[in-house]
C-alpha cells in the first residue's frame, strides 16, 4: 500500500475493535476486510481472500473514499462482507455472491476438495463422468468440480430460483456456462429422467443441516442476510440429509460416489445411517483441522 499509508492506517483504526468476526469466515480479518472494501470502493470488487493476495491497492480518490466510508459503516453495522463486495472466494475461484444464496464457507472446501480428488480418479477410468450437485446455492461446488476435473459433465440444482440464477451467472463469469447446467427444483426431482437414473458417477450435496430451533438463534449477520432455506434442516436438522440417503441410490451408477457435508456432531451418526441403508460400501468420514468429521463419502454398492 505504498503511498497510501496515511489513509490506510486511518481506515484500519476505524475497523479495529469495531468488527465482530464469525468463526465460519476465518478468511475475514481487519486487513482482508479493509483491502476488499477499498478495492470495491475503487470499482474493482474482490473477495477477502483475493484482496489478501494483491501486491498493491488502487489509488483512493475523494469519491472512492466517500464510498469506502459508506461500505465500512455498513460492514460495522453487520452487513456481510461478501454482500458489500458481491464477491466470495471458493477453492481459488472468485465467485459472485449476494442475498440470493448462501455465502460459500471455507469449511465447505473440505467437501469440494474431497469430491474433486475422487472425481479425478473416476475421470481417469470413465469418459465424461456425470455429476449432480444438489442444493447447489451459488454453484460453488459444481463449478469447482467442473473447473478442476477435465471432462466431467456437471449439473447443479436448487429449490431456490434466485440461487440458480446466481449460479448461472457464476458459470458465465468463469466461462463454464457450456460445461455446467443448473436447474431449479425440489432436491433430485429435476433429474427424474432416463438420462440420470442409474447413470450418475457422483452426487455432491451441502444441504441445510441446522435444526429449526438453532436457526432461530443464529447470529444476526447470518440470519438477517442469508436465506433461511439454506440453513433450516427441520426439527432435528437432518431432514435433507435423510432424503439424500433415500433418494441418491436410484441415480448413482454402481460404484458411483455420494459425498456430502454434515454439521459438527452429525458425522458419525450420518455415516452409520448411510451404512444401514445397505446401498453403500466404503463409507468414510473426512475431518476438519480440529478432527471433527464434516464430510461423509460412500460408494454405491455393486449389488
Ligand atoms: C447450505 S446451502 C449450500 C449452498 C452451496 N452448495 C454451498 O455450499 O455454499 C443449502 C442449499 O440447499 C437449498 N435447498 C434447501 N432445500 C432444498 C430442496 N428441498 N431442494 C433443493 N435445494 C434445497 C437452499 O436453497 C441452499 O441453496
């Protein structure tokens, strides 16, 4: 920030102590917040993650500084950073973000990375493997898979037409509109056709998995700005997870993979439930850095 030290320090001081950082957005700090708001004010919106990697910041003219003051104020009042910048980074992809869909979380990169590794192995053996990302939101997982695994044919779907519209715009932004198709509908209903039944190599899903009671007491920065549909998993939080175990087997080819995210504390129970369906083998969990299982993977049994 050479030459801009005075103004940078001024705004840094304004933010210090005025911001509350949520644990599910570990990439947000005073530095990444100020850098991304600064760039946004100058007409070059970037995510917190991308802002940290920039070697210089644009010059801040008086008009841009007025804009920065307004952005800082809105952030201090609790508006999510990704809604102010309109950007969120996911596995290195710079995506558009807004109130149409959940802001992709860093923790979901565990699911996307795990799915990517498995899909790369599948793609080495199967031509153009078919993938469905159900509950796709802004399309982050579907797009990460399509961008990183050559040849994969990726579909995403969501009950929210607003989320699907944002996902489509993200596909265009990344130049992936021809490779990833997004559909609107309830869970796997948009794929109830012969093309998909028994032919899908991988289903990924980051469903709503928070109990309705917990949704009521979520931090205002989340509940006040992000869609409730993205969080509310019913009275026990597992309504969509249970549907996934029941509905996914019909779509998966034998040997195909189911990969899904679970809430902290749900991993062991959900892995057991997957085993008990009798439709899967190789059931495993993947843990986060603290050792908490956050992803379940399972292979569609041959029989
Ligand atoms: C936790 S968010 C995940 C969004 C995105 N995949 C991500 O990882 O950031 C859950 C998503 O499920 C969608 N959803 C909720 N109920 C659904 C249903 N019955 N059928 C399809 N999608 C649903 C919500 O609209 C929301 O986009």
